[in-house]
């Protein structure tokens, strides 16, 4: 005899998990099971009570700051568990009431109706590489912010660089020679310089770790293959692969572009069709590096074209002479 399915919605937080249930194929209301602690031991006790009813359990919860620990724990025990994208969960217009109970009930009801969009959960190894890559991005962002703060301090005190480009070796030598008139300002200046130095060392340190761990990663051949494309360097390839994972999970290029937020927006009505900028509704990490790679590819192509034109003109001039 085939077991009846029961949909179990989890509203997951750090210290608590709200649980709701709904039986498959019935029009009955979604029922509140209760609230348990946020640890796996408390969740296992609730799962044991639900499983003892003889139902096939199908769990669902929204992706959030708690990560995929619950997903891996439940699937490791043989249960069906899905993780959904919060931004793609249908919401009623004008619904201004949000509680843990209502969120769990909504997840359960929508999952039973088949109206949820599930996300791809990376393997622990892939997620670990992605965490390392994002740590480098955070370090680079901290370095950029420290540089901006230093330049803002100098600008407030009327000190500007006469050169064209900042943060070149010449600009850094100019900063090293600076001396502010007041001791308090000099201390603030030195603190910003030290913050920049520490951030740069952190970026270099994490970059080196990525290079050392990359050969052990199963996607290393894909990273090497992507670097054959003009404009794609090591870090761009690593970020792209670590964020996307197995690209074969996308059924078409359109799905991949939608995941990256690179599809154009559209506002059309009747005979009027208006296509706008890209939606930017997907993975921002990959989209950023791909846009930068496209600009690098375009710049290199422009330089190559200019060089070819110059060589062609020189050849023509030599032939005439």
C-alpha cells in the first residue's frame, strides 16, 4: 500500500523552527504542528513524531542565513527536502502581516500546490570553495573602502594628487611621503594607511589559498577551460564556477541567463514593445565578474583593431615608398 504524502513547511531561524503540515491530495486546512528549538536534536524529535504517523514526509524551507545544514541533515536520513528561493515565493498583494506561523503555513500550502521554485543546493566541497572566493571578495571590498576613506581624509584637508591615476606605484610613493600638519590628523592618516596595507595582505593571502586548493577541486578542469576565453582570468573563472556549480543543471541558455540576471527587462503592452536593461535579478557575484570580463574583452578587441589598422597603414606606406 502506497503511503500518503505529508508536506511539512519549516520557517527556520537561529533559535527556533516553526512547523506546519498539510496532507497531499486533500483540501483540508494547513495545520500548525508547533515550534521547536533551532538545533538539530529538537528537529529530530519533531520529525520522529511526524514520521510515526505513517506518512511520507516532504520537507521545504526557505534559503536563509542558516544555510543548508537542515537540508543535508534531513536528506542524509533519507527524507525528501527542498530549499526554495525567498524572492520567488508568491506573496499576496497588500498582505502586511508576517509571522513565523503564517510563513510556515504559506510554505506548506504553496508546496502542496506545486507553486514554489526550488534552488540548487551545492555540495559541501563546492560551498566551501564558494565561501573562500566570497571571503576574497569581502577582503577586496574592505580594501576599496579603506582607500576611499583615506582619499576622503586627504580631500577634506585640501591635499590632492597631481597625477592622473590613483593607486599606481607613483601614487603610493606620494602617499608614503605625506605628512599632515596636526598630530591627530597624522594618526588618523596612518590608521587608514595601515588598514589599506592589512586589507591588501588579506587579499593576497586568500588569493594564494585559492590557487593552492584549486587543483584539488573537482571543477578545476572547468576553471582551466574557461580561462581559454579572452577576458577570463583565474579569479573570474573560479568565481563563475563556484557560484554556478554544475552548469548542466540548466535546461537551456535562457535559464542560465535568467539565473545570472543577464536577461533584458521588458515592458510591453498591446502593440508597444519596450525592452530595457538587464534585470539584475540573479546571482550578483557572477554577473559582476562576467560584465567586467566583457569590458576587458571589448577593450582588448579595440586595442587589437587599432594595432591592426596601424600595421596595415604602415604596410601601405611602405609599399608606396
